[in-house]
């Protein structure tokens, strides 16, 4: 199994320790820890009553605990709670998904109870997962990873007045994966217009983590002069075991996965419509490709299912319409 994440040696332990123990950062961590304790107690009460109690509660109750998380600087936990509040009100509420979301919050709160005993990189991951965002200028102690980067998938969304552009990439030389989040206010252009199937070159700066994945683009990031895609066996080489990496970082919610098409028959796709951007049904193509493994699927694996993001086939990468 070949590595598909950068080595943790790109992070300086001395730099990270000094950063997390700075006076301002320590005060924030104490506030985040106190907030997580409030959420933990709320979750314990909820599990004791049964999650169907959520339907009997007003949306205001869930959003009230979400507001407390914002006050305690746990913004990412607040967003997850607001998603749960919206889902519970739907006529076709998926209780299984809500249970998984609540368990994810529970695991994070439990980790906060042992935050001082966690290894530095796992502590940094926990804080980032809860809402302590990294800024690029703060990552001075990180060794940059230089490569040619192929975009495996790109998707746009909105967060209030911000447009988000989430880009999944893989380094062609080092065979490491990366997830980059770009932001633009309303309809302003993004700093980089990265499309699925394009190759770019330059440096990435990874967020501190036991299994680095989230990253910032370096100042020199630009489209590569050659756009020739790697051969198909390149993608097969970085297929890997999720269980192995989950053992290194149990806090991560979703994991990027590259799968040969024949492996999809063993994956729960949750009723996914396998279509391309033009609405063409790819089911028949998938069946034929599975015979000679000529098709690679890229997507995200969470606790229970695989979500397909894009297809890769002989010199072509394209997004799938979900």
C-alpha cells in the first residue's frame, strides 16, 4: 500500500507546541473545551430519551445549543447542529444519518475530555474539526509539498454570503491527496479557477494532522503547461485501506477514496444515480468497464456509505451528477 497522504514530518513539533500554547490560543482552547462539555451533556440527555425526541423538540432548542457553540468558538460543531435541525423537520427525515451525525459530535466531545493527553497533531486536528480555523500565514512551520496536481473533483456551494469551491487533488509525482477550500464573496471570482481534470503545479501547505489532507494553495500555484493525464495504473497504485488511516486519525468524518469500478458492487451507494453532467446514464458503461477495470471511481467514504464524486477513464476525468 503506497502512501496517499504527506508524511507528518512536514510539521515541526516545536513550532506546533509553541503555537498551541501561546496565551491567546490557550484561552480559546479552554473556551472550546468548556463548550464541548455543554454539548456532551446535551447529547447524553438526548441519547437517554431517544433521538425521536428531536421531532418533539422545537427547532429553536437545537439552534440554541448551536448558538452556544458559536459563543464558545466551536463554529464547525454549530454548523453540524444546524444541519441536523433542518434535517429533522423534513417529511422524509433520515434517522440513520442523524444518528451518525450525532455520534460524530459525541466522539469529538469525548476527545475534548482528554485534550491535554492527545498527541500534538491529533490535538490540532480536534481543534480544527471543532472550529479553530488555520490561516495560511500561521502555517510558517509547515514544509511545503511541491508537485504537479491533478484535480479529481470540484464542487461549488454557498455558506450564507460566501461561495465555496471545494477542490480535491492528487499529486502526480508524490501520489498524495489534498482537499482545498476556496472562498469568494457572493459573485466575486475565486483566486484560482480549478476545473475537474486539469493539472496544476506549485506548493501546498497542509493543515497539521496525523493524516494530512486539508491544505492551502501556495503563492506560486498555476496551471501546468502540459495537461497529459497519468496512465490508469497510477490511480490503482494509491487505492488504500480506510481502516488503516482511521486508526491514525479517528476524528475524521469523511475519507477520500479511489476505487476500481469492480469494487463498487461491494459498496453502499445509497441509491446514487450514476450519471454524468449531461445526464447520460453511465450504468451500462460501468458494467463493461468492470470487466477490464478500465474505470476508476473517486469519492468520499464516511461511516456507512460511499458517495461518488467523479469518474476516471483513460485520459479523462469528469464529475458525476448526484
